[in-house]
C-alpha cells in the first residue's frame, strides 16, 4: 500500500490522464486488495502468479495489465532500493483475443443518421469526429480549439494527449472540416447567449466540454444508446478507429500512409490491416484478367 502511494505520487503524474485513471483503477480493484498488506521485500513470484491467475479467470486482458502495472512498481522499488529483484518477471501472460470489429457500410449509414439528429450534440459531434479522423478517444475528448488550423485543415495533437507522447499533425478531410465549422458556429452562438447573462464570459477552450467546463470524460453511455437506435451490436467506441483504418486499407492506401494518419510508431501495429488491402488488389487482378481474356474480341470492355 505504501509503495502504491509513492507510485501514484511520484510516477503517475508523468502519464496521460487516461493512463493515470486506468492505473489507479487497477491498483484499487485488482492489485491492492490481493497484495496491498504484504511487505515489499516479502512479495514473491508465487504471490503475483496467484493474483494473475485469479483475475485471468474473469478478465485475461485486465490480468495482464495488472501484472504490467505491478511490474513497473517493482522496478521502481528496485530503483528506490526497497528490494533487489522484480517478482513479476517470468509471469506467463494470459492469451488475449485481438478484436477486429469494423462497421459495415449499412451500419455506418444508420449511425450517421442517428448522430446527425441526436439531441445530445456534444457527444454526437465527438463520435462524428472520431469516425471522420480515426483518432483515439482520449485525444478527441481532450481536443482544444487552439490545436486546429481550419484554414490549413490540420489538427496538431499535443504530445500530452497522444499515446506515443509525441506531437501528431494530421490533415483533416472536407467532411471533418465541415463538422468543425458547424461546431465553431454553435460554440459562437452559445458564447453570445452566455454573455447576455455574464458579459465577461470567456469562450470554452475545449471542443467537447462537460457541464463543468472541463473536457468531456467519456461517451460510453451515449455510444450504447446511439448503437441501440442504429441497430448496431457488439461495437465499441474504439472500433470507429478500426473502421477508419479499414476504409483506408480497402481504398488501396499503403500501410505507412495508414500508420502516419493513425499516429502509429510501429509498423507492426498497422500491419493488422494488411489483409484488407486484398480487396483493391483483387479488383485490379480481375480487371487485368478481363482484358487478357477478351483477347481482342470486339466490344470487350472493363466496367466499374
């Protein structure tokens, strides 16, 4: 428990807000109830393995993340000269099933229709921007107006909000710029209304503010409701990012281009979408086959 307190005090402030929240959740729900009362010097590999096995029975992914957080704590314990080794080393990670859920064109059409008319405009616009940019949820909800150059059509994501902790500049599509222009007009109207009551009211710096003026915390509840209205099941908010990437891949764009738009630093991260590039390749080879098979027959042509 004392080590966790120091970990939260000295290490977590360096992490992104979303990461901090996830680490604290794992500490509070998984790690400390199982191991909090043990002395740091007395923690053994078997203790960590037992905790991991217990969590794995219900949530393999969460079990692996818990061990990763505990391992970082133990490495810091070595640095802080509280013990000489890391008991998390050698823990066999639970198998994780990689989800690859993409919205179909029909689902996209139904979702777009729901978002266009939904009365909760802040969350609806956040989901629309997620879909049009493939950005991560944390990057989008923390977005500030000063990060956007609408004239140049560029979104400069600050390093503090990106998973890679690096500045990420991405071009915006015409529909994304149109959405942002609409939101700018709506924000201006809200500010005019506010200044009728409070003449010194300042514009909100965030694209998606909560009632308290802070960035919107999450859109999970909104997402579930929107999916019900659109007749979509089994889709997470993060699947919008997968969908964006799948559209890029199926359009024949190269993996480096896709990785650059998504902000990936490792080619292996983008490679999961490689199989989707078969579609344009198959279309190309079908065209070639049609031309070759025609063999000069009159009237032979390739049609879209």
